[in-house]
């Protein structure tokens, strides 16, 4: 039989793996270095200057940001961080949990497995510094894992931007992969379900309503093509199915709106503060848009929303923790990494 000159033949089995190491970089949102005004202002300036986060002409936005907003907001944000600060480690819980996830992941993987590191999109350690450290350690292939369950241009895409900008400064670039979002990954859904059951098991009386609060997003971002609310719906459909609950029994809302424009609805604060008027005075809230507890979960929901609910006539408010550094979180991350490193490790 005659073969055409361009016929494809199986590649030799030898050399299926390159000579260097494989690295994995876990990336979360970020945190100020301390609760002091200067550190909080510096962090907020970097975060709120990201044009994927604030899609406003910088000629209009920056004078407002660097003037009125960053003059006053660091005081309020600093007070919120102080309420949740991990005093033992002198850092925010988000930094504590992200570091722990990386350390526990190292322990869960074989000794000859990928090199695990972690970074923050805003603040320290930066994505660029940790990519450089992985490369210096011999990693010529790096998997970046944005720790956001649902994709948004305001979160996942900003991680990608920072990683690609870092590569632009490197003479010798490593091969790079980006792990996708995981809104309805079976292990994430099972972990959330387990967290809910554990959170409710210790209560003297069950809540009259279980509610999920996701970080909000301006509606015009969605109109421009951001898939975030669709991915939140994927999480909720899978989680309700796993728990055998309906949307009426387990509704979803959106928190953290900023500014005057319309954001995704219903708003968490408006929905929760209206519940006591309907006779619902015992509630539990979970935040499935966050893999680790942070200022948006621990303070905005666990402190501010709790106070608003109680002031409106509520009696019991339970905040169900994120997966944080639990075995469920590590099992999930190990599965994601194993899948995304196919052909590399």
C-alpha cells in the first residue's frame, strides 16, 4: 500500500515529556498588607484601577477615584478588615486560606508532582513575582488556576491579563495554561452541599430559609457578554438538585453593588431585610461565588448583613463558611489540576 507523502504517522513514544518541571499557580483576588490607611488605599487603588473591574473611561474615573473615593473609602474598608483580620498571622483570612490551600495541595500530591505556589491578583504576592519564581525553580510549563468558581471578565479575565503581561517581560517564557471556571464541578457541588449540612446540623432550630448570595455585577457588563450570571445559575441548579430543593426554598441573590447604576438582581440586602416582614426570622446564608472566606463573606455578609437583618426584626442569622482549606477544597483543586495537566504530568 502506497502512503501519501503528507500522511500522518504516530509520533514516537519517547520524549513525551519535556525536560523541565511543571508548576501550578493558585490565584485569588487579593488583600491589603495591613489594615492601615496607606496599605488599604494602595490596595484599593490597584483593584479599582483595573479597567476590567471598572469599565469607565479612566479620564473620568481616575480623578474621582484618586480624589474623593480613595480619600474616604480606606477608612471604611480598613475598619471592615480589622473586624475579620487574622491577628495570629497578622493577615487577612483570604491570604491565610489561599496559602493553606497551596500547602495542603503540596502534601496531597506525590513528591515528584508539580511545584505548587500561590499569588494574589491585587496586592502581594503578585502573579508576576510568583511566575518568575516558578520559572527560576525550573518550571517550563505552568498551570494558572484562578480560584473563582464562576467566570467573569472582572475576576478570571483579570488573572489571565496579569499572567500574560508577566510573560511579556520574560526573555524565556514558560508554556502557560489557564484552568477554566468550575461552577458545577461535581466535587465543588458536593463540597458545598456538605458545608450546608454541617452548618445547619449544629443549630438548635433549622432556618426558615436558606439563601445563596453571589457577588454582584453591573447589568451592562452582562449585556456586553459577560457570562457570570449564567455560571451562577449553573452552580445553583446543580446545588439545588443535590440538596433536593427548589428555587423558592433556596433562592439566589447578588451582593456588593457599588455606585448608582443597576446591578444584577435581586439584591441580597434588600431581599434579606424584607424577610422579617414576611414572618421569616431565621435564615442561613451561603456564598457559592467564593472558594475562600474573605471580606465580602465574613464582614459584608457575616457582620453587616447580619446587623441589618436583626435590626429589621430577624432572630437568627447563620453564615455557612466557604470551603476554605477543608479536605473538600483540596480534593476539588487536586481534581482540577489533574485534569488540566493532562499531557504535561
